[in-house]
């Protein structure tokens, strides 16, 4: 019923899973663990506007911030904001995580579907189709450790 595809998996702290661990499939990134118990973890997906991750276009190296979008979530899309209006990002380009913080570098997020320029704005945004089947996946992997991983316990306040 969640419009952003939030779901629960049957692995938790007893299995070595921690808050903010990235969740992926073989196709790409799904989201991260935002709630945890001894034998379960709840995953917030990249369709949720609360997620913000540094990302870049693999073809052009243009960078921006990917997050969920309320209007796009129903159609299964997320959005990459902060692109220069002179960017050459185009439909079909692959967008990946920039690394650092919560997500390791190079995880496939998705492909550009459309690039939108708003009249009078200095930047443009791209609508992304996630590479992973967010709402239809039945099996995920949780990355419990990676180089450059940040300690979010002291950074995030509930």
C-alpha cells in the first residue's frame, strides 16, 4: 500500500544488518535499511523523496542528487536534480551512485527517461527509470560494509 514501495526483509541485527545499510539487486540499487529489529529490516526505496544520494551520469560525468519524487513514484520513477542547464545528459544514459556516505560508488541507479528544463530555472532535472524492479523484487542483497562507508549514528537525528 506504500506508494514508495517500502518493504520488510527477514534479516536483521542478528544477521549483521545495520541501520542505513544499502539494499540492492543484481540489476541495481533498491534503497537502504531505515528500521531494524533482531530478525527483520525495513527498506526505504529510492522512490521515496526522503532519500537523497549523490549520483552522476556515466556518459557525461554530470553530477546531481537523486531522490524519490511524489508524482513519479506512482509510475516507478525517481528524479535527478541539480543538473546544469548546459548538461548533455540524454535519454538512455546510465546514472550511478557517486559514493561516500550511505552508498558505495558505482551502483547502478537507473536510466534517464526524460530531461526537463523549467522556464526561468538555471538547472534541469532528469526523470530516471530505476534499473531494479523496485515494486516487484522478491530477493535483495544488503551490503553490510564497504570502503568509504560513513557512520550515520552520530549524523542522523530521529
